[in-house]
């Protein structure tokens, strides 16, 4: 069976616990990081466990890259140990009676694959010096990196990660994040990543699925989904848009770096990044202001032509404006009075002034 | 000093206890695994049945076994029909009775350590391509090692020390069913106090050593706690 012919993930589950019901019908991309996002109790971990087969939804359908793993219409359910997946648990869940090496080889021995050279994975996750150690002697961050390597060593068709950073303190999170960033750039398989952290969404997601009380509220590419006016996140005080950009050139005399995106460019404080490197830029909605004409004289560097695509009233006197710049959406929070004075309407051509940006990786 | 008779009873006792322990581990492992993980409503009844010998007077258990395995009991009729004769007052009968009598001392530590493992390592193993049976041998057994040690030691030691069941089911046949505890009783009845002293001291030293080894080992592996 060719895996390229059908590179997507199709997942339909209906699971009723009485006080909680998971009911989803999703088509997810076959590459990149899809974040399953929601508050605790939204069903995101249950959904991941159903995909892994650790939990069985009585009515379900799951196909990953052309492999059918569950289809209750045909009474088909492939048990977890026969699914080509990698799973990273919230608290690493290493086998305490095996060394790091023993943990890494546990799955490999059983997968029927030829003994693989683990060096690239060990280097990617920076754990090559830990092989002889027992899990007890590792820090939380090291344990989680070993757990990720253990899942990847099997060469799975999909990597499932259940809040891999949630049990780590701030310092350990910072320690492991660069590795996740590298994974993101290297992996060719789809990653489904469960989290309740907006920070992790902004840093890692290519694709976002928002869950609430067992239902999918919104799903789609990250920038589009984060800027949808019908999801609560767009209205929160820290609402923001995330853009994927590439470094275009450096203006060394001004200590600036210009980054390009589909339909424009931005000037950022100088970055130690090579030309062509890809970056994520986060723009807070409250750092975006709108004017009808191109400002003739302004200290703000990033003024971009935009069009208004949608508007909504926020709950504390502000308006949430959704703009489109080139092919990217941008959220702006302005006061309701400003919106009225400018006479903003969907479809209008305006200028967006971006007062500040932050780099996520 | 120990007479040859005393040494024969010691040897018989260890053979009964050793064989009973092996059988209890083989029967007790799946039983404890099932009890530790089943949501079944039969679990309560099974737990109670397994634990019954803990509270039942040994003579009561011995009496029922005698009746069941005797020539007129259902088990006795079955064993006779199979050509094995009847079990009471034989070595095999003694082993069967010991297994039933000491089973809670094997099942409970195993059940506790299986429950302590939880479902997490099992799920990790499943995501790493291990079938349930493979997981049992490669993950559960190593993690439950302290539980198995406790179970084996307690099961063995408890069988060595039994008296009531032995007297009811086994009787007092030299080299066949006469165990140490009965031999001590015989010595006391015959007013052979020095002999009784020697055997009693042997059992005391044995029991103390066993418990000492057990609790020192458990200090380093605090996973399993005998519930008894």
C-alpha cells in the first residue's frame, strides 16, 4: 500500500461517558505538527489515546497514511502494539528497570526492523552521553528527551505527544524546547501534540485543532485558526497572530533584520540568524493599530497595506479586527471608538502599523 | 541433638513447602494478575475466598478438605475414578491442603505489587510494539520482583509452620505426612523436652532468618508490602 497516495489522517470518534462525550470528525494533514489544544476536560488527551488505541471509542474510524487502524462499521480495531506509532507520555513513563539504552531498544527489538543506527536521534535530542544511566538518575527534562527518542527509534508513521512539557518546571521546559524545535524541522512524519499552553501552540503548531467539551471548535492552519473571530482566543487580552517568515537580509548599520512572508516583509531587531532561515513571529493584537492612509511620517517601521476581512465587538469596549496582509491573517484590537471614527467595514483597504513583534524560535 | 526421625520430618517439611510454593506461584500469578486488574463483580467474592484461610481456624479448613477428598467426597470420588486413590493421609494430599492454606500469603503480595505497577508501564510497552503476553514477561515480572520474593518466602515459611491442617489431612505417618510441627507436638506429648527444644529452636531460627532477609530486601525495594 502506498503511503503517499493518502497522506492524511482521518479520525472519527464517538465516545460517551455520560458526563463527558467525545465526538469528533477530523481530517488532519499528513505532515507537520498538529496541536490538539483545549482546557483540561476538553477531551484532547482522550482523543490522542483513541488514536493510539489505548482507549477504544465504541464508534470510531481511524486511518493514518493509508493504514486503517479502526473501523467499527467493519468491526476492525488494530491493537496498540500493532500500530506503527510513537507515543510520548506526559511524564516520560520510562521503564524503571531498564537503562536508557534498554529503554531505547525495547521497541526496536520488537518492531521487526533491522537494528538501526540511533546516533542521529541521540544527537538530535542530546542524550548520547546518557545511554548507560538508569531512568531514576535522570532529570525530568532528560527523561522526557529519552522518551521522545524511544518513540522515534521505531521509525513510526505518526508521533503522538501528550503534553510532554506539562510535568516539567520552567527551567526544564526551556531546556527541552530547542530540541522540540529541531524535531519540528527534521521530522517527516505527522506529529499530533496535545497541550493546553498557548505558548507551545505558538511555538510548535503548523495546524491547530481547538477542542471544547469533547467537540472540535475550530481546526485549520495555525495563523488562520488563531485569527478566527468565532473562537474565544481571538478576544482574549493576549490574543496574537503567529506568522511563519524567512530571513531576507540584515541591515547591519541599523541593527535590523528583514524577514519576508507571502505578500510582504517585516523589519525586526537584528537576529543572529542566517539568510533563508525560517522563523516564527508572534504579533500581539493589541500591538497593531490601523490607519486609513499610509502614514506620511511615523517612527513605526512596519506599516503594511491590509484589508479588513471581518470585525467583531470585544466585551470591554474594544473591537477585534481581522486583517489580511498578503496571504496572512492578522488580528488587531483597537478601541470601539477608533473603529467607529475610522468607519471600518469589512472589505476596506487600510494600513496596519505593527508596534512590536516577538520571535518565537 | 536431632534424631534421624527429626531430620526426616525436617526434610519432609521442606519438600512439602517447596512443592507447595512452586504450585502456589504458578496458580497465584495469573490469579493475582486477574484480581489486581479486573473490574469484574466477582472480584470481591474471589478476594474473600482466597483470603479465607487467613481467618479460618486451620482445623476447619482441614476438616472440610478431609471430607471433600475422602472416599465419599466429590474430590475423593474423582481421584478414585482417575485411579489416583484418595488424597487424605498422603504426601500429595498434604501438598494440596498446603496450597489452599497458604495461597493468600502468595496471592496478596503479588496482587499488591501488580496493582502498584499501574497501567502506565503497560501502555508504554503497548506503544512500543509489545504484545500483552510479552509485556507481562518483559515489564511486569521484573517490576514485580520484590512481590514475587515476598510471595515465595511467605508462602514457603507459612507452609513450614502449619499444624492444624497437617494434623487433620496428613495425620502422623513417618516419612509420608509427619511434618516438623507435628513432630514437636509428639515430643512434648512423650515428655521428650530436649528433642522438642531442638526442633523448636530450628523453626524459630528459620522463621526469624526468613523475616530478616525479607524485610532487609524490602527496605531496598519498597514496592511490595505483604498485606498480612
